[in-house]
C-alpha cells in the first residue's frame, strides 16, 4: 500500500513539472513573438503586449479575444460575455464561442438561450418544435401542450320562467361548471360551461307584488296600533291602581281611630246565685 502511494506521488510530481515546463515554454514563445511583452500589466493581465493587449491572465480570470476592426485584442474577464462559454485548463482559462444559433450557452453543445427565431429544447436551438410540444413565443422555448380541464357540473337550478318560479307549468332549469385549467395554443378548447333543459312544475298563482306589499303594510300598521292600544291601556291601569292606593293611604292617615265597643259578655253583670 505504501509503495502504491509513493508511486502515485511521483506521478503527480512529474505531471506538475510537465505543466510548469509547458507554461514556461509558452511564455518564452510569446516573448519571442512579441518583443514588447510586459509584466506590469493592468486590467487582470498577467502578461501583455502593446499591440495585442493581454497575452495571459491572472488566476481565475478568463482570456478572450475581442475584435476591434481588423485587429484582435486579448482581454481578461471575471466571466465570459454573452455568446461565449468558459473552459478552465491548468495553464489558462478561455472563453469559447457558442454555436451560431445560440445566444448564451453552458457548453458548446448545451445552449441556455437561443437567438431570435429559434426555440430552446433540451439545450438545443430549433426552428420548429418536435411533435408533442408547442412553441412558446413568450419564453422562446418548446413546452408541453396543455389541454383544457373543467370541473364537475353543479346541481340543476330550480325550475323558472322569465326569472319567476310561479305562474307557469313549463319552464327551464340550468346547471354550470367552471374552467380549472385553460388550454395552451395547441391544446383542446374548453367545453360549454352552462346547460339548460325543459322542466315541468305544479302551477301555482303568483301573489301580486302591489297587493301583497299593501297587505303587509296594513298588517304592520294594525300590529303597531294594537301594541300601542295595549300599551296605553296597561299604562292607564297602572296609573289607576297607583291612584287608588295613594287615596287609601291618605284616608287612613286623616280619619281618627275608632274605639272598639265592649262585647256583650263584658256588659252582662254577674248573677248572684247565693239566694
């Protein structure tokens, strides 16, 4: 086990030395190609040239070529611009172009946003969506087709005719339902949300609105009148009872108290039974 770990350690060490030598040779080649290579660059550049701009970038930055007229200038950015995707390598991080129909991408073969006129589907930009999918012009994506869905029917309403429930024998009753899922552009359309059918009921007379209102008003007035009459009579009765009670109390106060007459037993003299 220790021998295996040691062998892996030497392999990794040799690989790092190889990467370092490749980087050094690349820098030397750039120095030969561009004699004006400078180490004191700005804007994230590790090495640069007065003519070509950045030649290499600082760690974690991406190198990308920007075209200015007929000349390309190297720049170093923290993230790749629109239409490019970033790839990281041991010696350099680069921004590579997306496909021609792709506006932004994660890799060259996986697009995240398509250019105008194309629809995104599973990382690809298509001019026409495949079967079973439809084009969504708002998101510019291929989405699943959605069909309309409706709720269950409600119970039938009472039998009516011209808005009334009396004065007829044949009328109509209705039932309704609601749309719970609206369809997409290519989905099945929604069905009717209401139905009506003929119905029969036992004929009954309708009470006239004016007469019925008048009768109700008369009953209300009569009831109020009776209540007022009873209230007045009750008030009069209470007042009369109170007056009689006060009169009796006054009479008792003004009249003198009568002495009680002696009883017959007290008037009779005792009979002498000695003779």
